[in-house]
């Protein structure tokens, strides 16, 4: 497994619950380790709760679509 560029990020409870409730835990777990860590860093680094929720919503949309990564183009390898 390649090394992460950022320190390993903890998953906040609200993110874990949102993934479970939306049925997207499997899609999240299928993403490369750097993406999972970067998503958590992106959410955790927001200072305001509404910004955290907005970033969480973006992550969930990308997971549902099966493509995209923090607003950038990304598609899984087929």
C-alpha cells in the first residue's frame, strides 16, 4: 500500500453514521486509501459545522456517482 501524504485522519462519528445511513460504506471502503484519508482531512479541516456538512454532502454525492474526488475528475480503474 502506498504511503499517505497526509497524517492518517480519524473518521468522525457523524461521517460514519452518514455513510451507514446512506448505504455508502462499501463505496467509501472501495476508494483508494489516499482518497479516504483526504476526504476525512477535507471534512475535518473545516472550521464551521455547515462547511463540514457541505463537504460531507459532496463526498456522498461522489460516492453515489462512483466517480469524482473532492470536486475533481476521477474514475475507478476498470
